[in-house]
């Protein structure tokens, strides 16, 4: 049987300003042109969008992570969605590789918002038909949406790079109990054991961390610490515990390299061999920590998912081919 050739006649790919390079890579992988759009900021800081070609009846995909500056990028995404809806797009899919506000998925103390749920509600209300994101801080956020929500994972992308290094004696390190399921996916692909760091939070809102144990043997081994996001760099401080318990060398495999505050300098000064991350968010040269950051492209995965959605094919099959169950 001759394989069906993909049809892009009804597909429009739009790039927001948050990560235009990723959108260009996705367009190149799909073999399509980015939709002509003009996005500007008025002197009073308001965002204005003008879609410069017809999207009437089209299947529109908008690439816009809600990373730094989170509020501006979120509003820009909403404005683009509204413009597409008012221009009579048939279906609007928000490709949000990094979902900002994901850490605010529950109340940790009194009189706090659950902002992740609020963002999900706003995306739905403004006219989004579907949302795609990568490695949410909490998979349960999928349930905040009343529209289809595809939760992807960068684990196969990161693990494939690690596999090429052919470590002789390595372990996957889950930085806390909440990342054990993600760590298990790495162990499935790399076929190496896992250890778990246990920690407790203290202080108002649980903002202060106190690390206190490593469950498993790490002496003389290469430790590969996994996580969904590295922001202010607290995970870099955890590495000190690993070295104190005998780790030979340490790598970080983290999907979203936000790297704010002192994180870059902490990474540069640390004995960490390499931070392996993806381009779900932009990583400018000043965040490369003197060559310690290796950025892998998530565009091949996102292009496959966009094609599957556009052609009404299975998204989960993409991950089953990587020996991972879906959803993640």
C-alpha cells in the first residue's frame, strides 16, 4: 500500500514572539511557510496583532510558550487566538511547549489562587479548541481543561542524547518523590537503575527547602538528575548532596531551561558536567554557562504531533513507538 502523503492545504502555522526560532524549525520540519502575521506593542504597552493572510476555515496552530516575560507572552497568545477566532479559523490549537503558571496548580496555604486552572479557563474561553504542552510540572493540569489537551514529553529526546554517551556506571536521580514517574521513563529507555532524593519544605508557603537523604546507591557512579524545569537553580544545590554521597560526576537532564536569577552563575561554578535541555524556551548565548548547556530541539516531536492532529491521527502512537505509554 502506498503511504498517504501529508496534506497541508488547510494548515496554518503561526509564530508568536516568545520563541520564533522554534516555530521556524517546526515549519521547516513540516515543509510549510509560517503564516504572515504582524505583532506589535503600542506605546502604552498593549499588544496588537494583524494576521496578514486568510485563515478562514483553516486548521491553525499557534506556537507560543508562556515563558519570560510570562504575562506578556500569555496575553500575546490570547490576542493571537482571538484574532484567529474572529477571522473564522476552523480549529485553533495552542502549541504551548512551556506552560507558564504550571507550578501554581494547588493552594499550599490560605488565600492563594490556583493560577494554572485560571489560565486553562482563559485559554478555553478565548476560543482555543486544543492545547499542546510538553512536560507539565504536574500532569494533573490536563484535568484543568474542558477541551482536548495533549501532554507530551521530551524524555525520549533527552534520553536519546544520553544513550549516545554510553555511560559505564550510571544512575537516574529523581530529585524528589514527585519526579519518580518521569525518572521511570528514563530508566525504561536507558535501562539503568534509579535513586531518589528525599526533601522536605519548610517556612511560609513551603518556599524553603531542606534536603536530607538519598535513597539508593550512588557511590562511584555517574548521576543523571532529571526534572521538568530549572528556574532559579535550587536543583544545582542538590548536586552538592550527590557529591557528598559519593557520585563520580553529575549531569542534568531537564526539559525547560528557564535559568533566572543566579542560576547561570551557579551552573557555571558548579562541578556539573552538562545541563541537557530542550528549546521549549529560548536559550540565548548568555545562558549557555560557558558551554555547559546542551540544547536539543523539540521541533521534530512537535512537528509530528501537529501533523497527527491535522490529519486526525493518533498522537499517543508517536510515544508508543518510543516504548512509552501515553498520556505521560
